[in-house]
């Protein structure tokens, strides 16, 4: 006896493979359409029975007013039958609504399940590509070891190196030499300050301030003018002491200077 799997495989080779997912989707769509048609028929039947129920109630009340007992009872019996059928229709509609809701929920669950299944396969593929948790732990350990080695090398490169030329030099000696240089600088500054007490700023080589420079310029201009006046006065006194021609003196206007003095 052949197993069912071999028989199914043989049937598929003979008649071809069927797309189960497509046929399942078509069947679901057909069932949903049939449910919708059944609900529409039930709704129409319910509306008809509601009108019939109202008519039976009105007829029973009219027969009662007219004193017709048997017709009134008949109307009430038909009313009871209509009510029973309406109750049955209500139950059928509840069943159809439940089935329709269940199919839609399952259809949505199937779609989400398919997405979840593909996502799980993608996650598994990524895990295989990464090598699994053990591979990641090994990579993490290697990374930590590499970083530790790198920081050890950086700490070694940051250490100061010793200069053979300064091997015999002590820091205290260098500080003492620095202090001695500072004292020598102070003594030199004091001597140069005392020597420059009697010198002007220009002689010491210091630049004059703006106000001092202007005052010095004015002082120089004043001294130059005084020197010119002294020169002019001396030349005039020399000219007055020398003899002048009578004709020249007679022709000159009063207060005029001789040509030689000019």
C-alpha cells in the first residue's frame, strides 16, 4: 500500500499542481458573497413580516370592535406565527453576522500571519548572516580586547622620554639657575633706571606721548623764531654802526632800512 504522500505526489504529477492559496481565497470570497445575499434576503423577509404583523394586529382590533370573535382569534394566531418567524430570522441574521465577522477576522489574521512569517524568515536570515549569538559574543570580546590594546599603546606613546643630554641635570638646579637669572635681571634694570633718570625721553629712546610731542614741537618753533629775531637784531645793529651815504639817507623814507641790512 502506498502512503498518502506518494499518492498525492503522483496525482500532482499527473494533473498538475493546484494553487491552494488562490482557490482558498476564491472560496472565501464566494462564501462572503453568499452571506451578503442571505442577509439581504433575511432583511427583505423581515420587512415583509413586520408589515404583515402590523396588518394582523389592525385586523384583529377591527374584528374585535365588530364582535367577530373567530376572525379576531385567527388574526392573533397568524400574528403569533409571524412573531415566531421574525424571531427565527433574527437568530439566522445573528449567525450570519457571526460567520461573516469570523471570516473577516480570520482573513485579517491570515494576512498578518503571513507578514509575521516572512518577517521571522528575514530575521532568521539576518541571524544566520551574523553568525548567531555566539559569533556576536566573540566579536564583542575581540572588540574589547582590541580597544584595550589600543589604549595601552596610546598610554605608552603619551609617556615622556628621557634625553641623554640632560641626564645629569636636576630640576632643582634649573630652578636655582632661573632664580639667579631673575635676580640678575632685576639688578640690571635697577642700574639702567638710575642711569636714565637725568635723560630725556628722546635720549632714552622712548617715544613721546601725543601731548608731549606737540608741546616739544611748539617749543622748538618758538626757539627757532627767537633765534631768527636775535639774528635780525644783530644784523640791524651792525648796519647802524657803519657810515651811510648822505644821498642815500636823504632819499630813504623815514623808518626804512638800508639795502645792506635787507
